[in-house]
C-alpha cells in the first residue's frame, strides 16, 4: 500500500468540562488529510485500549503500546489559557516505523509532549518532511502545569525539514521568529483569524484568511498544517496557493463543533470547490 500522508505523534485524551475528547495533532491532521483525499497513516503511542482510537478507525494506524495515554486539560480564564498535563505516553523513535512506510509522500512530525525523536525524519529520504514543533516547545513541572520553552535541537533539525509550521502563540520572544526563519527552508506562521505569513526563500507574503463566524477553534492549527502539506505536495509545491487553501480549510473548521463535524464540512466544501489531487 502506498501512503500519501503519515503523521507521527501522540493521540491524546483531552479533559474538558463536558467530558473527555480525543485530541492531539495526529487526530486532527490525520482525519483532515484523509478527508482531502490522501491515503493516510498514523504512528502513535498510547494505551492500546484507549477508546479515542475509534476516532481514527478509518485511517491506517500503528499503535505502539504504552502504559499511559498522554492526557491534557486546558483551563481558560481572564488571563488566558492554563494548560495541564497529567500523564505522558512513551516516546516514538525510528525503531517504531512499520516496514514499508518509509516511502510515504508526506511525513508530518507532530509532537505534543516532546515525544517524537526528531532523528526520525532522517528515515524518510524521499519524503516531503513537515514539522509542527509545538510539542518540542513545551516543558512541565511537578504540579502538571505546561510552560513554553526553547527547543534545544532546533539548530540541528529545523534545516532538515521542508516545511516548518509555527503558531504565533509558539513564539517565546521577538528573536525566535527571525532565528527559526533563518534555520528553516520554509517557515509558515499561523496568525489565527488573520491567516498566515509564509517565509519562502527571500520572499514573504501575508495570506489573509476568509472571515467566518468562529464557533470552536480547537485543532485549527493542526487542520491548517494537514491542508497546507497535502496541497503543497500535490499541487506543484506552490506555497502561496497551498497557504490560501489551508486558510480556507482551517476557516471552515472553526465554524463547527467537534472533529467529526469539522471533517464532514471540510470534505464537502473542498470537493465542491477544489480538485484535491
């Protein structure tokens, strides 16, 4: 089986006031890549009996067993978001890649809790490599609270990726963006309702997003990443067109509540307005 899109990282259990939900970049990016016509696979680690895996049942999935499932809680207050992490599944490294998966067209490294060994990207010499490094930019304390940090391995691994996608919320200080821009072959910074800025070679373009009523922004950055990487790989590697497409897809996602509803709308809208392959 030839894979078009492989996303690597932890599927998560997200604690919310209305009950637990499945989360993690692999969940949102994987489901959206599949909806956009990609033969999609997920490499993850969690408890094998974790009920959230049912959400990914239509994808090709390799679950490496772990004693724990990575579990987050986001608490929103007047001062913004407090993020807590309660349990963390074991790490994912080169030894966990199934035979036959190393020729995947697009490989998306998607850590959420510093769980992906970045050396894994060297196992895919012919693939388009995309990074969403947010999980390498997190640390946590004994009281479970998550804080931002710099990524010590950025200088070593960012230059090896084809595309690096950051959120403006990932930026620690004013120096981080120019430093990452210099290290990365292509850097994209997502900017919430404003869209994104694409840094490709010497050219910089701000690509605006469609204005839509925002109902639930959960997963929008992960959805943007899957839409950008899949479109970029399939459509002549034009970053500007891929960014416009990704903005459209992410904007559609925030008008819906829940992963299933987001995926259904994305599939309907893109099939009607775009040639996916």
